RNA sequence: GCCGAAGUGGUGGAAUGGCAGACGCGGCGGACUCAAAAUCCGCUGAGGGAUGACCUCGUGCGGGUUCAAGUCCCGCCUUCGGCACCA
C-alpha cells in the first residue's frame, strides 16, 4: 500500500519541476503547429486572486495542457493590466507610490497563480505600467493620431466630483460613478476621442468570420447599433432667410405623416440663426435647463415630454411642400443622427406623446386597426400598407422606404444613410496612474506628437498625485514636466497632461505577448507571422462590449498600417459564468460570502480547487460555491490516488470502453464541458473500483485524461508507474473510431412510445433480431403490429392496433 | 420598448428528437470503531401496489407536430443579461 497522498509535498515538487525547468516557455518552432490560448490578464488588485479568476483561467489551462500533449507548440501567456483607479486610490489612501503598490500586488498575484499550478509561460509576462510596454501603447496612439483617428473635441462629459475624473457613459450608468457611486455631474471639457465609429462597419462585418458564441455577437451588434435610414433635408424658413436642416430618419416612407420637426436644445440652428427667433428668452431658459440635467435624467424613458416651440421659424417638408412648426425638445439627442428629427406622431410613441401634449396634428400614413388619435401605431418593420401618402399609397413599408429614398435622391432632398449608436471612444482621464498621452500643445503648431524616438514618454515621479478640484490631471502640477519645447518649431510649449483610460493597455497586450521584449517593434513581424491570431480567448461577459470591441478595433487598425498580419485578433472566444457565493448571491465583502482561493489551496490543494471549479456546473453559466461540493472533489482525488495500488495484468477490461471514454473526455474539454468530462472520469473510476483492478494502459489513460485538470497528482502517479517518466512528455490518448461501440448493446423497447423493457443484443443487430428478442422477452404481446421504428443500437418502438 | 439566454429531484446539474434525472452534494440504512471522524457498501423523483421483477404521473403553464418531445412549432408566465427618448 502506498503512503497517503500528501498534496502539499507533491504539488510543491511538480511546481518546482515546471517552473525551474521552464517547461511551459515556448519559442517559435516551425516544425510544430502553434496554438495560442489566451485568458484576460488580471487587474492586480490588493485583494489578490479571486475564485472568479480561477474559473476564468482554468478553461484555457485545460486546453493549453491538452494541446501540448497533442503536439502543439502552445503559447499560454500571462500579464497584468496594472494601470487604474483602485491602485491609485489605495496608494493615495496609504501614502505610497502606485508603482510600489503595483509591484507588490503583481508579486502577490504571481505567487498565487503559481500555487495553483497554472502552465503559463512566465518568461513573457507583460505589465501595462512598464515603460517598455507603454512606450508601444503610446506609439500606437501616435499612429492613430497621425491617421486622423485621434482628435480632441469639446463636449459635455460625465464628471465624478468625488473621483475627480471624467467618466465614459458606460462608466456612469444610472447617473452614478462606476467606481465610487457618487452622483455624476455634467461638465464642459476638452476630450480626446478615437474614431472607432470609422471602424463600426468592419467591426460588424468581422463578426461573420469569427467563432464567438451568438450571445456575444448579439451584444456587440447591439452595442454598435447599426441602423439604415436616410438624411432628409428640410428647409427652415424665417423672416428674411432660409436654412437647410437635415434630419435623420429610419422611416423616410412616413414623411407624409411628419407634422412637426424637433431639434435638440444643443442644435446649431438655435445658435446660428438665433436672432431670428421670437421667443429667445424662453428657449435660452430651456437650453439652460437641459444642460443642467444629467445624462441620466435626460434619457429616462417614459418621462413627460418637454419642449418649446421655436417661434418665428417653420420648416418646409421637402416632399409635400407643407409648412410645419419647429420645436426644440430634450428627447432629441445631439449626438445621434443629426440632432434633428421629423416627427411622425401617428407612428412613434415619443412623437405621439409630444404631439398630444402640444396639441399637434396626427396624420395616419400606415393603415392599421388602431385609431392613431388614441394611440400610435408603431409597426414593426414590414407590417402595414401606406395611406395618405400620395405615390406611396398601397405599398408595403419596405418597398415604400426604397421608393421614397430613390425619389429623394433624384430630387436631391435626401439620401440613404447608415448610422450607428456606438459613439467615438473618449480616450482620456484626468488621473496620474495611466499612460501619458504623448502630445505637445504648441501655441504655433497646435497639437504636435512627441517624436517617436523620445518614447516612452515616462510618467514623472510625482509626490502628490491627488487630482485637482477643477478636474485637470495631477500631471498639470508637475511644471518641469509640462513645460517643454515644440518639437517642430522649438517654441515653448506644454505637454498634454491627461492620461489614457484603462482600456488602452488591454487593447493590444495579446499582441505584445508574441514578442514581449522586442525593443524595436510593438509586435515583432516574425513572431507575429508564426503566432498570428489568438486561437482561443476566454474571458468575462462584462468585457464583451468594451474591451473586446476596443481590442478588435486596435487590431484592425494595426492590420491597416501593416503591423499585424490578421484583421481579426481572436479566432474563438468563450466566456465563463460568474462564481456566486454559497448563498447564491454575487460574492462581495459586504455579504461576507467571499471565498479566497488561497484558503482552498491550503486546505485541499490546487488540484482539488481546479477540479471543483470546473466540475461545479455549466462553464458558461453562473454557479454557486459549495463547501460540500469541494469535499466531493477531495474524495474523488483520494480515490483516484488509490489507482496506484490497483494496477494488474489480469484486470478484466470488458466493462470499460477506453476508446469511448477518450473521445467523450477529449470532445468535452474542447467544448468547454468540463463538468461532464470530469463526470465521465468519475464514472470510469467507479467502474474500476467495482472490479478492483485496472491495466497499466487504463491507468495511464486515466492519468492523461485527468492531467489537464489535475496536473500535480497525475504527474506524480504517472511518474511512479512509468519508471520516472514525465507525463508532460507523453501524448494525449487517441481512440479508434471503430471501437466506440461495445459488442453487445441494451436496446430499450417501447410500445406506442412507452418504455416496456430492454433487450440485450449484439451490436448492429437487425430490426428483426431485436423484435424477435423483444417478443421472446414478453415485452410485446400478439397484437397486430402496425409499424415498427428501429434506430440501430439505440431504440425499438412498436406501434400496434388498439 | 427592442434583442438575447434560461426555467428539470431536497440540491449543483446530465440528456445529436430516441431509456429523463448521468456525475457530484445532501439524506437514509448498513459495515468498520469503545465512540466519533474518515473510509467502504446499499438505497434515495412523486404516488400506488403485497414495499416486488408491476403500474401511473412527472422537465414553468396551455395547445400542437411526431411512432417518440426536457429537446421542434404556436401562445403565455417567471427569472436573469444586454441595448435604450437611438429618430
């Protein structure tokens, strides 16, 4: 009898072996096929590794270990997304430098990850806060700038008065700051933007050729929000003048029902021709009110419509020539479409609400059962027939849209246009702990890029990096750094003091992994030629619409300028579900239901933690932690260890189909069905225990199948029974497709679709054989058989006359 | 409002249209033990039957297609996620 399994000793032994012998470090090797497995690199927070990380990383860990056994040259890198607010806030609170905090956190994460036994290539670690890394983040920004894809504009922004930072819309949802929960206010600000909208169509198109789950594609499509419509030019007339006013509509067919026109309070019409407006004071007051409102209030659905008629102006419908009134209302947004709409109250809820409130006419242009004076008929696309619409009458909606656009284009009053909900990417933050934006503001030359040979533009070593009250970056306090000379004309100039958002560094890190130390390229061309795209990327659903789109955008841009060879960065993407507390709620400190992976490793070891996190349930769905469930995996490991003493030449192998087991486990791993893969191995283990012995071949197969999940114990077991051989040098077992079915099969027999019993027959038995066997077993009487359905080796169903 | 995913025992969850509940947890009973823990063995959807090898019911609800439906179709309910005064 072998000694009891000592997980502490064994796990330490194998981790030492892996890491000190650099087993998982890889080089380009044209003799082997490559496989690039990627996990989202963690943000090294002070809290350390979370069980959510374990679930997120373990899928690619299994795939990486399996692919290596299958002969692939596997790139499985790790790094740290280390710029960001929590570190900076913690550093301020504890009066330390963020650099020090970051280094400590990274060291902590590294230690924890190694204790779990992950097979990362530790020679390729990247850290987004390392100047050798952010040098290239800045370089990519400069390429974007040079191509006109980075620009500065004044807009109102969401500002968090507590964090003293400008927030993107997605970081201030519900009108509160993502980070601290404070109420967000609106503020005028110069903001850097990246023109991601220029890539909207390609980001959509690219989804057709990648293997992402449908839900991820759908979320990205919604985020991009493509809509087909038309720009239609109305003429605004006022005392002594005319002004072309372009509205955007997805329903140009309904223009005969347009009874008024609405412009956003920020619309240029109300600036450029404001002197023609009769009720100036009233409108100015409304504009002031709109500005005060936070984004949150303004986009509240179903709230009362407000607005003011623009007196002294009216608009001419370019199709009918009819004059209609012009309003300004805050339900029209300046940053979508053209900031102006033609209102068709009969067929749009918002326009209808507004028309009712201001007693405006409602003209039906799509026939329906509803009385549009009582409620709008908001037909889904394609439903209904045009009425009251002159030459469109009798047409269905779709052909009517087509005909109207053709008509407008011929008349020169409108043209087809595709628009996107996605906005340009606000690309700056007023914080210290981020990549400095490498731009110099010269009074003569304007925005001048920092020369590339001066990159990295390092963060100055500030003592006080608390944000300023007026919302400018703490870097502005460092005058030595801010004051410089213009690289073009030599005049005194000032550096840009904003830093990049946290999404910057993570938008291209997967490319840096391919040549992490190359001093001359962001991505080494030879390395990129070999490693190419990420074959499989796993991460969280929460990053699907930001990180995943941003990084696809950067990759497409880098493709356009010839830096990388592939247009899409990721071939396949999967997403793990959340690990919940044992109470079924999201883990959080305040609920006190947080599980620390360190504690689990201490108590049960890494293999049990890895087993449990993968066995817990459907990988893509949320699953609650269970302290009892962990015990079950510990039991399984003990039983698995017991196999060491059960190997025998005389074992009867007839009850275990190894080929089928290999296929099932291998296929399940590839499909992220780790729970059923492990269940299959458990079943096989139960079979072996029931018989009391197993062959050497069975032993090695079971070890190899479980190795990707539980590498420590399987490495030890394999070594012991194979004369010191290392399992990581072995090959993943293969199966013979001809042997997947057993010699005899048990066929369920149904009568009228209801189970009557089972008969055992030789595999491949004919319908007549099975029917005869069923009759002999008394499962079928002597009723008249109308019909039989036989699925070979699967089922027999007999239909009889009643 | 629009889009998407999901609803299965006490519980986490399995089931290319073909034996519903694999595997695990928990529970019950037994073995070992002075005893407990650990371990091992057996049982464990509900109801009925003589507690048996038998029958009936059963995958959110109501219909339908099919020899056969957790799975496909139609109509609902509930939960979760995404987008959202998006023209």
